[in-house]
């Protein structure tokens, strides 16, 4: 398994709009070959943070996800809403 974690700091007042876009992206991502899991996590104590947890069969599946049409459409839409982004790749995430 290949895990990906992303922590997004969302600009104030933009979470609802961004969350709706990310939920659609998660739904479509789960249809990508090799995408096993795509979770959106929030914490009421940190209302401007969104944590993504994604599992792929391998790096090639993750690369295919980032090349997908839905991912390419999403990136420019959410860019103006994101204050900070931290991406971490976990290449040997065994179940």
C-alpha cells in the first residue's frame, strides 16, 4: 500500500466551499484504479484545518490519480482557498 496524507489550512470562511469540492473529489477518486481509501477528516478544535488520508495500491496508482481529469479540475479551484498545504508520502504503508 501507498499512503498519502495532506493537511490543508483553509482561509477563514472558505471551509464549507472547499469541503464540498473535496467531497466530490474523494467520491471520484475512489473510482480511480488502485485508490483504496480517501478520507476527509476535521476537528472542531481546528475549524480551518482539513486532513486527507488516502491509500493507493502503489505509487503508480497515486500518480494516475494526480493525472486524472477530476484532480486537474480541482487544483485550480481550491488553490485560492488554501492558506497552507503539507503533503506527506508513505511509500511502504502495509495494512
